[in-house]
C-alpha cells in the first residue's frame, strides 16, 4: 500500500532525522551522552516557548499527562479553577480537576468561537481563582485563543496561575512564556513539534514552582514535579523514574530541527500553509468553522458543502492518499479536521489540495478543476 499523507492534527509526519534519533541504541538514563542530550533538550524546550527563567520538565506520557501534571501541582481540593473552554480539550480540564475535588467554573464558547477577553476579565474581578486554564489551540474546533490579550488581563490577578495547554500550538505558533507571564505551559510531542507521541513537555515559572511548594503533600506520586525536579535541574544526578531514553533522543532532534529552521520562520511557514489551505478550500466551496481572526495556523475545521457526505468523502480521500480526521462531538459529520503543522512541506500542501480536488471530482460536485490549487498557490508562491 502506498504511503498516505498524514494531514491529521497529530500525530503529524516525522522527519527522518527524528526517526534516526529515535532508533539510536537504548542506553542507560545515566549514560553521559544521554545526560548531555537531556540537558540540551530541556534548554531547547525553553527556547521554543521563549523563557529564560522557566523550569522545564520532560516526562514520559502524553499531552493529557501534561494537563494533569499542571492541575495537581497548582491546585488542591477545594481550590477554585477557572477553565476557559473553546471545545473538547478545554472541557477535559474540567473532568481532570473535578476528579481532585477542585471547584471548577467554566467560561465556554460556542464551538468555533472564543470566550471574549472582557468576559474573562469580568469573571476574574468577580471572584478569586487559584488558577486559570486556557487552551492555546483547541484541536476539536480549530480555534486559536488570543493568548497575548488574555495574558494582559491575567497579569492583573497575581493570585491566579496562568496555565496554557499548548499541545496543538507549541512549535507552530508563537508562545512567549516570560513576556506573557505564563506560569505553566505544556505540549506533547506529536503535533507541531513533529516527534512521535510519548512525552509530556512542560515548563513551570518560578511562581508555579512556589505554588507547588505551598501545596505541601499532593495526591499524586508520579506526577509530583518536586520528585522530578532534581533530575530536571541536573540530569544524571540520580534516579526518580527511568526516562524514555529513546524518546528523549527523538525530542532532542525534533527541537533542534525547530530551532534550526528558526522560530519566526517556522511560525510564518505555518501561517502561510494555513492561509493557503483556507483560500484553496474556500475557493472549492467549503466553509471554515472558525472566523478568520481566530483560526489556528496548525489545524483547520472545514465544513462540508451540500452534497458531500462526511464518511464517504474521508474514505475516498484516504483511498486517494490523504488521511484527515473526523469532527469531534457536536461537529461529527459536519466537518473534517485538517492538520497542517510540524514538518510538513509546501509539496505536501499542494499534493493535499490536488487530492482533495480529485476526490471532489469523484462526487457529483460542481467546481472548476484546479481552482482550489490555484488559490492555494497564489498564497504559497506569491506572498
Ligand atoms: N490538549 C490538546 C489541545 C490536544 O489537542 C490534545 C490531543 N489531541 C491533548 C490535550 C491531549 O494530548 P494526548 O492525546 O497526547 O494525551
């Protein structure tokens, strides 16, 4: 079977250099070379989220582990958490926090929209919250939170820790941890970082580390960042839990690739690819769920025009060579989700547009062949 283009919002295609790193010999977590690699990886993670003061943690697990690590290390039973939810992954914070007896309030938007920043400001004025969570890009809705604006508001409430789920953004969209006063930011591996899934990558601010200490004993062992802290500060200095050594090598290479491309260049590339897809798909008669101003550069949610049925479209598209994802929850059947992040190339954008057109031509769908690709190319090649 021919290799398919993985245009899903994670896992994303992985560069050969990362696969090569992943397949290096499995060595001891105390091996001097591995220790050096972990040190560099921790530093590179800081560079990607633009922090000098932050304390990075790289922990075997997935993005969901990152969510839970953030929660259990910043709140205890009875503390108040404000969740800003723009979809499925925003809502996940609610489930996690309720499991720990945390008092949760939610400001949720309609799926495809965002919670207005003024509403967040109003809520924080009304009541005191120990922490607030914001999902940078909610992968279910393709919506990008206006993080910098939200940050300006949260800065005024020093008792509130600012937690950012950056799983679908880090490495593809700008995140300025120090400038924006983010207290905990975390990502997985498998989205815009373009590394196979398997690690939760977090950075804690000094304030977030102080909060952890103020909590005293917490109800988790593996997720307690204080148990990981000495190894993260001084890799090789001891043992807490055996690190996923091969994954560390892979992440090391993935982050090197990001920094070698250059953050600004990489963020611009993501923007260009997103705009090219949006223009091309709109030209073909698709509509996007998210309004222009809040569309993510990493994933798009694309509503079907009349006459195109979800499952048969995605199946035919897959047979033709492109894998996309289904809509989640209330959006199931109404749209497909297209991932365009990480190490994908211009050629893959063009090929995807072409295969979408081929697939549409196999339905009784009225459009001009080449028009979608043309609109995408206007952006890819001219801007
Ligand atoms: N947050 C967001 C925004 C996500 O997109 C995802 C995964 N799609 C997660 C959290 C959970 O990550 P994982 O599947 O790696 O546990």
